[in-house]
C-alpha cells in the first residue's frame, strides 16, 4: 500500500457505517490519483485500487473524504461523514468502460474485508456510488463483480433462486426501493441503479417481474 495523501478531507460528523465503491472514470490511474491529490479538485477518496492491484492510500479512515457528493442512503444525507470511499481505476462509461481485472478485484476484496471488520459494516451497507446518487452516477457500474465480493461474504448476494413475485405496481415498487435504502431520486434512474447492482444483464429503468422478485427477496433478508 502506497501513501499518497490528499489535502481534500474534513472532520467526520457520524460514525462509519457505509462502504462506497466507485470507479475513477478517467483515462488512467495516474490521472485519477493526481486529480484526487489536487487541492483545486476538492475531491478525494480513502483508497484507490489500480488495475494491477496496487492500493493507494490517500485519506486516513478517521477523516471525512470527499467522494460521495450529494447523496443519500437509508436516512443518511451526509454520506461522506458515514462512509469509507474506494475509487477503483476504470475509465468508466465515458472513456471505454471495461471489466475489472482479476488482480484488481483481489485487492478490492482484501481491502473490503479489512474495512468491514474494522468498522463492523453491515453487508447491505456495502454499496455503489450509483446507489447513493442515482441521478448523477453510474459507477462502479454493471461490470463490477459484486458476485465475487458476495461469494467471499463481503457484499449482499444477488437473489437468483426461488424468487416470488409480490405483484407490486410501479408506485409500490418505488416505495419498496426507498424502504430498502434508496432516496428521492428520479424514479427511472433509481430503478436503473437497482438493476446495475442486482440485475446487471438488463438495465432499462423499467420495473418488471424479475426486478420485483429480487427486491422482495432482499427486503425479506432485512426483516
């Protein structure tokens, strides 16, 4: 792990209960690290994970990094104060989105395991940037290997078996999305964020039987 400090941080106002995954969305890793370390950018993350698996530590965990922006999750509006942010090097949808390499995901897994253990973070609070800011963000996106983290018990497992359709209408579905943790975002974009996370093979912003069934299973797990 390489210490490359960012000046862009502040004081936490909440205990750490969330872990947020991002992609850098820039042409390459060095460009992203330079930007996160630039005082003019005003942004930062606690960690950056390069494509070869190298981890860059930029903000100490006890400090509030500037990675979430205007966001919401489960009643929390100051997500920066309540979270650890990991930026994962990937050009993103704008610059040529691609799968995350195996070595990179291994480092994300190891880092996630340590962070969850240190702060006793619940798996349903290991989330993506698009979950907390669906109006603005798509990262880490549909190619991020959530299933790999779930296999190692570091993220919520995507429900795929013995699903039951609760037959909600769209208004009910949106209400249940908010019950699960999503905020008052544009409804279509909120559905797309849910699909990126739990139904990545089809992201159309349209509620259907599969979406209802997956969300119903997730809510049952929380009960």
